[in-house]
């Protein structure tokens, strides 16, 4: 590997123009500038295009339809890997320390000399600190830098998942191919997104539930599909038990139109067992399943 690494930054966005402006601003203000910035727009209906035009040298791709996070990462990684040795993956709702790329590049160079380096993950502000670099088996895409060599070996994320678990599936595939994945101790990313979950208290116990039913559908569908595919029987059992717990909670709560949420969970599990993937028109943002 050459001493000078080419590091591209990928940002996937959907109807979040103001936060996107902040993210791009943080990227272009880095002490170590990325070699390329790729923005994948999942067919936003707001002023995302105009926001991107405020900055120079952005490789902007607007998709014809909303393909979800899975489709956005699929297209973005395919694009960013063309010209770069590593791809740093971000969402449109994070804050980034000004020296994040500079610090991560040092780790990339060091780890590449000793390991078959597949990916390196930075930490979020607020996460429990680790004292040293250590190997991990799973990662979320946001805040992870993936090597071109690993991408060429493993392929692209599973766009058929649409939303949720595409990163868990990808991390598993990278590990199965023998690539090493690490997390570093520095806190370099701040999570600014509005939480998609609502805290409820039942019988004195707090639980977090998705606010929107489409999230339940894809989360359980994709988990079931993944665990079946890789024969992760313990995780599959845990997922089904958790689904039952959530259903019981909705029955007890008797609010938030519980039947629709319960149906989304059951539909997701059923479609997961059938490997019926892709974008389900009944379960999309803003669409309410009957």
C-alpha cells in the first residue's frame, strides 16, 4: 500500500438538507481533507440539491427513488470505491470532529501493515471509552471506514434490505472472508439525529419502541432473513422472543393504534422467513398499513 492513502467520504441523505449542510461543512473543514466527497441523495423532496451546490467538488448523485439506507449505501460504496483506497461512511445527521480523518488515517496506515485490514470504526461521543484499539466483529456503517480491497472481495451491501441490518449483514460477510475489523478509542463523531424510538413504561420497566410501524417491519424482516441465511439460530430465537415481548407491550399499552404496529411486526417476520425482500409499498415512511 502506498504511503499516501486515498480516502473518500460517502454521505447518504434523505430529506434532511439543513443537517446535511452541517455534515458537509464538517467534512470540508477537516485538518486532513478527503480525496473525494460523494453524496447520495435518496430522491429527496426538499432543497438537498441546492444545499450540495453550496460546496465545491462534491460528487452528487440523485437516485430516481428512495432506495432506503441499504440502497443508498449500496450505490454510494460502489461509486466511492472507484477512486479511493478507503471509504469513510457517514449519514446526514452526525457531527464530526475536525481532525477525525487525520486521526483515522494514522490508524489505517498502522493497522494495514500488521493485519488484513477490512474496516476501522470510530467511536461516538457518549459511548463507553475503550482504552486501546481492539478487534470487533460487527459495526454500523456510520462512522466506519472500509478498505477497497475488502469491498472488492466481499461485494456491496444488500440493497434489498431497504432499511436496517444491511450493515450487520455486511460486517458479517467481511468477517467471514477473513478481514480484520477494529474500533479505535477516540470519540470522533457526535450523533445529532432525532431518536426514532419512544420510551414507554409498563409495570415499572422502561422500554424503547419505534415511533413508526414501518421501522418494525424492516427491522424484524431483515433480522429474520439474515439469521436464517447464516444459520444463527440463537440470534433468530432471541429476535423472535423480543418480537413477542414488543407485541405484548402493545397489547398492554392499548394505544398508538397498537394493531397496526403488531401487524407490521408479524408481517415483517413472515416476509423474513419467506425471504420476501425489497421495498414493501405498505411499509414506507408516511404510509400507514391497514
